[in-house]
């Protein structure tokens, strides 16, 4: 049974985002659905800290044996941290996509972009629609 | 019909099984307006014997007595075992190892090939081959640019002492990606001009290409050049003759940190001249760049029982998965020639390979000494060399080569076409295949030109 | 064992080495190698045994039926190989004087001509060394054409979503943005999407016909008109030429430039993944941009055409003109086929494919495009078997190699789930096809009654299923002295 935490925000390209209540920092990762579809991840290409990105930019590449999937940034901002554990343990994305498998953190540029992301219900609806196609 | 086994009865039975009355019916989805009756200019088919006789006459026209052309394609003796093994049907007619359990032969050979090329060049990793030397250099250049994080430019220093055809190919293959190729002159010794390099260092650049030996057969000061590039914040791409690496310092040991990429042409390792191909390009690199390596790569793993086996690995970088974002568009490579290289290197070993290189050097030295007494031509550069020399004549090279060709001797490569500053100059190659008598015959023929 | 693991210190090939002791001290010491490379130290007999036994672990056309879709695994004629290896060709240096090049150049010239006739194009360059190389060339020629006409805003190349990966990769290498166009449920390109995507930014469209779905693209002339009407050019991927050779010419369909795959349609040996040959053919508009060198005939003598003769050429793409040995093999093959033989190739290739297709349906398999005829290949989808028995396309593939038949192409094209792309080729007999059908019938039964047998396969080969994840995580591509 796939798991989608209530408190996170989502995108139709299967990323999740979570804003720290106090600071303007958002953590980004991929959902349980995405990690299962990709299969075991063997390598992660992360962006450089300090990079300025726009929503929709390709920001990471997740490599499994049979594919190399691009991760699109849900938000605009500046990268302030990347998950360095993924270098030795890329499988964390599969085993713990919402906690230890986080990808990067960014300094949010525009609160409105964050508010416009899907909530968990919107994401579930989107998954249901995709399944029908 | 040649190669097609079907009898009339079989065709009839098959059509019945499909529910069709003729084979023509099977093409009904194609508009009649597009259908043609046949191919213009193509006669009736030849039997194997007829084809053999026709081609024998043609092939006989192309035989020479002696060959002294090098210029990137080298005549060496090939031990009989090499092609006997490589043309076994299970190697010759096998396909790309996409079903690894059915292709352990090919996959293990490719792994051994990668290992041997890495050992020869003293680099960390190698891929399972590219097309040939010039395209391998093009791929290495594109790779160097990809490996440079936050590159502010796409400038590559490409010395004139690199093969002129390689430089032309690099231009065609890299210009669509806005790569800027900067020419570096050679000095009066036929080596990359250090003075010119210092002038060029004023602008940032991604990589310096260093040939060894260079196109003129001359040895470059590789330690100095490698360190110079690294000190200027750039990468080093070595383009080398793999046979020469048994004798000369390999790219992985150049300077303080070694070259970052090493590529070249593997034709010298057991592949015949064959009128130009198929040949085989190799590309090796430092371990940290492995994910940017184009082409196929074989790797070790285990099966369900824990038994060692081989698979194509890191495929996610390749065109069939990554498509528009692949490291390269390459699909088909030169696997058969990789098999040839592997068997040749296994057979010869380091000792046998070095002796071939040393004999080439010895024979070339003999020619060089003989030239000192010649009047009609002279040695253009008195620099350290490997198996090729530049001879300067007193008349146009074309005349000399024409005269030699009439005696079925291939005299060398006309440099004046590609290097205006080397007018009347010929590039002559002497390998281990030449006896003293062959060299005497050549010298006498040259004297009569 | 690896060849390295069979080494014994100080073994060397005495029969390949004379006893001479040679002085190389004129080479500066700093340029010399200090420690010998770690190559094997084995005897000649060890080499013969090692590689002979390795070869026996391979499937090959010589030993197994190989219905790999889009690869055209037809018989590689031995006579062709023998003739192409004649000493006059094999020992000739590529830069030999014209006096000792006329034989080879005649073959090359005639091959250029016959390929032009086969494709319905104006001119051919034999330089590209593989299909992908040819694709790069064709797209580079399109780029050069537009630039020569001052059309610098054309930044996009269109490809169908089921295109072979080399198509978008080649377009990318040529500096273009790639845009994918969807295919309809019945296999043709979606014309509405195509119309919407076309514009002044379109440099061209890359198409295969029959497409990678094994289906004839019925709207090809309309597509050609649409693309040309916005000033774009059409590229033909010749991978599937086996289905139409001698019957239809891509030039007549409206294509401007294309490549051929000599290692597919023209029976040159695959050698474990290469060498190949990817000659490019172009119509009159694009012919000036073809890569050099090419061969011409002037006053009874064959001559090389270089950049001096072809001022608009995109330039050199290889050190020598093509993979000469592959070119010779293709030429000899065509000579042996002759007029009738060439047409028979497409005739029986298509018959064999339709025979397999109809009979697989009778057995109970599902076609991806049931309303369409097969061309030289066709697709079945194993989605139903996956849903019913949890046995997927990969499992079926591993099961069939267990019976000595190489699996068809699996999971390509990407647009059909659990797909098998099956291409028997014309050199396979009815006996071989019937054996394949018999096996397929058994597997269907097995999937229902004993699915584990498929999931565990292969059991009869030198290794069982291999851990590809491990190979990608613990990367080991070069022997380091220990395993």
C-alpha cells in the first residue's frame, strides 16, 4: 500500500515538498509512487549548492538499472542543501522516500508557488486519473 | 533464391495458413503508386563462384609489393590464431549482448578488452569500443566538456600535430554543439609549440589534446604538456597509438596527475589495413568520469546462484534509455574488432607487444641512418620518433609517389596537401614487417625518383 | 575464469618473437615506459582454448534462431565473407596510390550507385560507420541546408514517440531540441499533433517506414507534404528497409535524406555488437552536403571526391571512407542477390512475419495492432499474461533462450506495454518458424500451470539471471588483479 503523508505538498510529476514552518526553506523529494516505478535507484545526480533554479527546471537525475529519470523542481529558489548520504546510499530514496531519502532543500522564492502545489487529496486524485489512462 | 530456403510448396502452405492467396497481397497497405517493379541497373544474381571470379580480378588490381604508408593506419604482422578465433561463427555472427545469459562469451571478451586497454594506457576504466580513432577523439572532447562543471566556455586546444583527418572529423562532429577548436602550431622540431601554448593560455579553455606519437611520427614532451594543461585548470585528452604504449610512457603516467582521458585507434592491435576498415576506437578515463563515458560498457556481477557473470552496465546513460539526453548517440560499436584486439593482446602479452614496437623503431632507425647519405631527399625533423619519419624531397611528392606506385611500392603519405609549410614532404612508415632487403629496395627506388 | 587468471609469470609467445636484443636508447628516457602493462602471460594453446570455449557460451545466427525485431538477424553468407577477405582488399592501405586502388574504388562506386537506385535518391556517401553515425550525418546535412539558406531559426527536430533512441540522441548531438509526436492506437502518427508541432522552428522530422511498431505508415505522403509545406525536411531511418527493399523507395515517399544499415538489411556480420555500416543517401537538394570522401568515375579512372570537389560538404566524419570491409560485404551480397533476389528478400521477410503473426494469434497471443498487417516484423503484447499469471515479457524472454532460441526484442518500442517485437527475417525456414510456434504454445500452457518455470529461467545456460543492479552499484569494469 503506497503511502502519502498528509502534511506534504505534491506535484503531478510525483515530487513532494515540505516547508519548514519557521524558515523559508523547503525540502524536496520524490513520492512512494515514483520510487516504486523507478525500481532500485543506483545513482543520484544532485544539483550544486548555491544553484538558482526555476519551477519546472530539471534539477536531479535518478538512475536505476533500466532508466534515468529527471526530477523537476516544483518551486523556484536557491539550493541551500543536498542530501550527501545519497552518494553512498542511493537506495534511501526507495526505502525512505519522505525522510532519509530527501533530495535537496531550497530557499523559497515565492510563497504563492508553494501554496499552488497539490495537497495529498489532489495528488491521490491525480494518481487515480493516471491509472485510468 | 540465394540464402532463402523456401520451396514453392512451403510458400503455398504458409499463404494458406495466413488466409492469403499471394505474397503480393501482403503488401496491400502500400499505395500502388509507390510500388516499383525492380531496381535499375541491377542484373541477375551471381553464384558464389561467379562473384568470386569477378572480385578476384578486381582485388588483384590492388595488390602492392611494399607499403610504407602509415598516417594513422599501420601494417603489422597478425598471428594466425587471432582471426581464426575471432571469425568463429559464435563470435562473428553474435549480436549485441542484450540478453546477457545468452552472451557470456561476448560479454567476458569485452570485459577483458576493457581491462587490457586500461592496462595499456594506464588509465582506470575503458568502454567497450567506439567506431575508430577520429570519432573517439570527438567523443572524448564532448565528454571533457560534459565533465567540466560550470564550464564558462567550450574551448579545446587542438594541436596541428594531431592527424589532419582527425581534426577535420572533430570539427564536423563537435561544431553543432558550438565547440570552439583552437589550433596550436608545431615548432621547428615538429613538436607542439610551447610558445604558442603560453599565448593561448591567456584565455580559459576546457582541455588540451596531446598526441603520442604525433601525426608526423614525432614524440611530444608529454609530461610537460600534461602538467601545463592541469596548471592552467584544464583537462588532458591523450590520443595515442596503443602499440607504441608498450614502449612509451602511457597517458595515465604523464606528468604529475596523468591524463584525464585517453583515446585512439586500435587498428595496430591485430587488425589488417583492409582498405580502411572496420577499425576500432578506444576511450579510457579516470574513474571519477565513468558516468560520462559514451558507448557500451561491460561489467562484472553475479547470477542467482552467486556465480560470476558479465552484463552491459551503466546503460541508463545510453541512447536506448536516455534518448535525447544520452551521453552519445552511439549504438552499434566495433565489438568484433574488440574481440580481435583482446585475442591479439592475450597472445602477444606485454613482452611480445614491446618487441613489435622495438622492431618498428629499429627498422625506422635503419631508414633514418641510410638517409644521411642520400642526396635527393633529407630528414625534415631530427626529433625522437616512433615508426614514422618525414622526408623532404626536391620535387613535388605526387611525382615521387607516382613513380613508386608504378613499381607497386606505396611510398608514403603526401603531407604537402594538409600542411602547406611542409611542401615536398612525405610521411614514411616502417614497421616490423619490413626486412633489410625491403628497406634497401625502397631506398634504391627513392634514389631513382 | 578470465584470461588474466590463467597467467603464469614469464610466459611469452616465442613463435611471435625473434631473439634480437634491440637498443632504444635514442628515445629520451623520460618518454619511455618504466613498468610493463599488466597484460596476460599465457601460451598460444591457452589462448586458443580460452577464446574457443568463450565463443561456445554465445548465441549467434550461426547457431540459433534470432528473431530480434528491428535488428534483421539474417544469415551472414560465408561466401561473401571469403570474397571480401581477398588479399588485394585486405592488405591494401586506405591511402594507397590511385594506381593500386581502382579495384576497391570500383566496388565502392558501384555500391554508391546501386544504393542510390535502391533508395530512390540522387547520391550516396559510404562514410558513416553505423546507423547512428548516419543519422548524425543526415541531421547535420539538414542543419547545413537551413544555414546555407539563412534559415537560422529552425531549432527543432520532430520524432515519433516510438522512435529508436538513436533518433533523438542524434538530433541532440546535432544541437537540436527534440519534440516527440504521439502515435494513434492504430499505429499511424497523430496528424493533428504533427500539424500543431510544425512551424517556422521546424528543421525536420525523422521517420522510419515501416515504423518501429512494425507497421506501414499509411499517411507518409501526407506527412511529407505537411513537413515540406513549413520548409522542414524529412529524414528516413533505414533500419526497417528489409520490409520494402526492391518494392518501394524512400525517395519516392518524399524523404530528403536517409541512412541504410548494412549490418541489418545487407547481411554483414554483427560481430557481437559491431562493426556496422550506415551509408547516407540524399536527394538533389541535400546531395551537396554529403560527407566526403566519395568515389567518382572520370574518363575511365576512379577518383576520390574531397572537400575541394564538394565545397558544401559537411566535411569528414571518419579517417577513412567507411568501414571498407563492411561495404565490400554489402556489395558482394547485392551482386549475389541480383534483381530478383532483392525483391525476394522483402517478399519472404514479410511472408515469414505474417505467418508467425497469424499463427501466434491462433495459439492465443495478443497483437498490439490487430487490425494491421505485419511488415517484416510485428508486436505482441504479453500484458494479458502478466495480469493473469504475473509472468511478464522478460520472463517469457528468459524462458525462450532456455530452449536455444534468442528472445525477440523486449520492451521496445517504449509505447507498448510488455511487448515483444518479432522479426524472423527471410533466411529462416518454415521448419524453424514452426519450432518457434511450438515453443510459444508450450510457454502459454506453462504460464498457466507452472509459471515458476518461466520466472526462474534460464536454467540451461552458462549462468542464471544476472544481478544488473549490483553491476550498476558495485561498478567493476576493469580487472584489478582480484575479483
